[in-house]
C-alpha cells in the first residue's frame, strides 16, 4: 500500500527571506440530472349499430319530434336509437363525425358526446345544423355521420374511439359497420331533412337479427332495425325507399318516396343502377308511376305478425308490386348460416303472390351476386322459407331481405312473422333441397338389443331451423352402439339436423357394454438412488376404461388405486416394476359391470443413478484478495457423501466462476465437487469486506523566520510555527494491518523566475528528528521521517519542536547567490508499508 501527498514551498527574498510551504487540496462535484416522465394519455370511448333514412321537408313536418327546436328555416337532423326489439334506447353516447380529404373520419367541430333521451332520440340544435351546412362539401368536411361511442351496460360495445376512424374500422382496431350511421351528404344547398335510425343489440342475444318481431308501435312505416322499400316487381329500374311519414296501422295514406339530392345514392345502399332511375309511388292516383293502393302494415302485438293489404286494380302503372323488408348484419368468417321466416299468402292461382328470402353481400337488395329462395302462395296456410350462405375468409356485412310480390291489377295481401338467422353446419342431415314449405316434426326412437324402448317427438319450429335428438342414459350398463337418420348411419351424436317439409326419424341403438381396465407401461424419468416410490398420480391418464376394443376414456388417480410391487431404489441401475391398478367404487358405478373386471397390471420403468451431495461453507474475504488456492477452496466444502454415505476427503474441487474481489459485495461462486465419476455443483457465498485505508495528513501552510541576506556565516532558519506536525490515520482491518513508514523528498527545487531567467537554490532544506540528531539535507531521494510504532495504533501524530523537524540551512555561498523574489519548491510525502 502506498500513498503520496505534495506540498508547494514558496520563498520570498527581499531584505528578509520568507519560506512558505502550502498544500493544495482537491474537491469532487457530482451532478444529478432528473428526467421528467412522459405523460401517457389515452382516450377510450365506446359505441353501437345502424341504419339511416332521409325524408323531405313536408314529411319531416308531419313527424312528431317533440324536442326539435328549429325556426323552420333549417333542415332537421335527428337520430333515433332502438334496442333488440325495436323499442327506444336511452343513454347511448354518440359523436358527430366529418369526413376528411384523406378518407378518415374525425370529430366535427370538437363536439362533445351526445346521449339519446328517453325516446331514444338526439335532435341536433339549429345552430349546429347551420354550421354543418356552412362547412359541408368543403375541404375536410366532405360528408357527415354519427358514430356511437358508448352504450348502456349489457349491450354490444363499440370499438374504442381515439378521435379518428377509418371508413369502416376504428383506428385502434375493430369493425365499425354496426356502430356508424350511413353517410349524410350535406351542403349549404341541402333542403332535405336527415333522420338517422340506428340500433344496439344485447351481448347475450343469440339472434343475429335486430327486432325479430317487427315491432314498430303502430305509429310509423319505419320498422326499427329494418329498412322498407317499394317498387315494381323485379326492380328493373331500382327501388324506392319509403319515407318515415307517420302511419297508423291499417290506414290508407299517401306514401312519399324519399327524394334524391346530391347523388346521395339513397343512404349508401347498392342497387341495379348506381342511382335510381325510376321512383314509384303508392296511394297517389294522379301520378303516372303510381303502383296502386297499399295499406300501412298491420302489426299484431299478440302474434308478432305484419300484414300487407294491397289493391292494384286502379294503379296507373300496371305492374306487379314489390315490397322489400331488409336488414344489415355482420357474420363471422367462414360461417355457414341460414336466414328464414314464416309467411302466409292467399293462393290466387297463376301469377299469384310470391315471397323470397335473399342474402346479398354489402348493402344491396337486388342485382347479381345474391342467393335466394322463392316461396309460393298456398291457400292461406302458414309456411316457412329459408336461404343458406357461407361467408368468406373475413367477416362480412350482409343484407338479409324478404321480398313480397303482390300481383298487378288485383287485390291481395301477405303476412310475415318470426325472422331468424342461425349459424352452423348441420352434420349428417344430407343434402338440403327443401327450402320452402311446412316443417314436420322429428321422431326419435330408442332400441335396446334391437327391441324398441320408447319414442319421443321433437315438435317442429321453423323450416330450416336446427334440432338435436336427445340421447338416453341407462343405469343397467347399456351404451349407445350406433344411430341412424332416416335409415342412414350417422357418426356424430347426438344426431342433429334441420326441420324439413317431410318427416324425419332418428333411431338410437343401445347394447350391453363390456367394460374393462387397460393400462399403458409408464417410463419414469431417471431418479436418484433411494428415491421413494411415486404416487398414483404418475399414472394419470395412462389407465383407461375400454368397452371391448373401444377406448371410452382415460382416467386419473382419483378413480383407481395403484400398487407398485417389490419397489427397490437402493442401488443404481435400470429397473422395471409391476404395477397393479384397481378401479374404485365410483368408477364401477359409472360403468356397470366394470366391477367384474376391475383389475389390470402395467409396468413402471426407470433408471436410478448415484448422487453426490455436499454442504457449502460461506466465506468472508477482503476486497483485493487474490483467488484462493485449490486446497483452501476444498475447505469451503463439508459433509461430502455419495448416496448418503460419507467419502471423507476422497474428492476434488474446481472453481467454475471467475474470481472477482474488486468491490464490497456478496457474490456466489459455483464449486464443482467430484469423486470418481460422480460430481455435483454447489454454490458458496463469499462476502467481501473493506480492508480499510492508510492515509497521511500534512499542514496546509509552513512558514520560516525572516533571514538577513549577505550573511557571512551559516544560518539555521526555524519555522514560524513551532509545533508543526503530521498525522497518519490507519483504518485498515486488524487482520491486514502492518508496519508503515512516511518518507519525504524535494520533487522540484526552489526556483525563482526573474528577468526571463530561472534562478535555483539547492540544498537548503534539512530535517532534524531530535535536538541531538545530525541534520540531513532533503533532496530528490525519499528520506524516512516517521515510522509506525509496534502497537500499530489507529492514529499516529508526530510534531517537532522549533529546533527540530523541517528547517532551512543557508551558508555563505547560498546567501551570496540568493536574489530578492519569490522562490517555490515542491515537497512529496510517501506513505507505504514498511519493508
């Protein structure tokens, strides 16, 4: 250990020499920089499902919107939200969005969320409508729509709203089809009112459809959840969406077609022609495109049916009349589904009434690309109709529609009820060809050993809807052998199918089971010598119940007892043990007859290996210690055994980790202990502690008395500070404490810069330890001035009297060359272990 200190020595020569000795100290500064944490802000809002409608001024003024507050100079923009069954839904949160030039949608005018009232309505204030018209059609205000962002508890939640959406998807993911309204194209020239209709479904709803009972409260032609269109049958020139003029059920009022404005394409629906070429009317005998008289649909609350009455005898346009009831739904990818409902027609012979169930991709009710099924009139009997379709690899927005044809120049009627959508393929039901007609029930027959043991009927619901034939459970050991559907064997049980217009029969055949236990051989991973026998849990799902040669189920250790015979793990090597399995009472009860064959044998295979064990002894070392020898490391280990027997000192050790004693810390070292072919690695903790410091403190200032110059005799110049001292502080640990000595030397001789020249005085500093000691000149070589005492105390302070220690000696020759000025020198002190 060695440490050094420097002193700067200054001599001022005038009429008197002044020698000053000073020590310069250093300081350290630490800077701590604080970082501000970033703010994490996330807006998460939520939403619902939709359909939109437009009317003209006249129609709007006939509508009862109690909270509309306009002067009559502006158009009206309203939203009506309904629930699963077409009834008003309050507390739905909605944001008004605008379409940007880049195709994205964002909040219009930083508007806040608006909530639907008890009538399920939101009416935009006149001031906001004016602003919409003012900005509409201009940059970043190309169009407008409603976006539902929150719904009452229990309803399907919309994707989180970040403030910006894509056309049909939220910016953070999630499809928006069911949570955005159709687009409203509004400019300063717009005179058409916009009345948007949207709906929300319950999360627990099993029906894809909204308002499956056609509820509409007997006060409007708008059936919530559904869109209604009229037109000439076949719709060669398009169709006419019906405006929501208030209609009392069963009344005869003039129905207005929705007017077209700004090429709005009728609320984004797709038609045979992109923009409808012809607009048809009903109950308007003065119009050349009037198709006849249509009574507002009659709704029967009890039977949940809609009835349409039509009279085309006096129609100006002599064409078959068509009514369409349509709804958009989202169906998951790769899903086979069926859409259907019940209908009733009067049966008027040739060219009579028809009904069609149709499915199109997107918002479309006519044209190519759809699938459909046609039902015919049949003397006022209720019949069913359905159509099938499978979605593609991604979720699809589909239009499900029911089209009713009422013949030209006749009086006629039609009734519909109970629309449904059901997903899932029907196994073992055969090719489906009967999509229309009256559904028949399904008979389920049960047989034991080919003898009939009872029959049940599954009452028909709707044609195309699924059924499942219930199985029987026998307590006397009979199990299902096989099943048939209409005489053909099926492999999936229970047997499933759909209701058809012909009767169907399911037969279940049961036989007496032949239960037994079967066990696999089990390989147990290698185990140490003297390992106890495994528990029965090791054999979980390796024991089975069989019926003859057919595996019924794998069982666990709660259902059987396991006994390992002649188990012995006292020596290393491969072993195979016989294992007896016996079923428990509960399993025998579950499988009648198993108790007569409840025991089976298997094998347990494993290999036992010898194990070396040792105990580590934690160590304490000092920072800076060298890596211990192998002999010393061996003493870090005790109680070395193989298979529980001591091997005394017959082992070797190897340090596997790199030795590191650089700082105070606790480290863990891996030690490999080996005896013969067996080894084990243990961890030894080494706690490093500080060894302590050895330091020296010297005075900051040393001055000498003034000396007359030009003296002709040798002079000894004492210090001004008579009790000048030095302190050595020894804080080393006692176990490493050793003798030390302090030495001193002149590193740089006394010098003076004057008149561009450097003047040097050598050999003027002396050291005298005691008054009787001979003085020693201090030069560039280290000279010991202080040594430790035998008791090695923590602190040693040495002081010198006025006539001892550091002194100056100037003889006549030195005085002769001395000049007036400031002389400086550097002293270096070295503290180190004594040799």
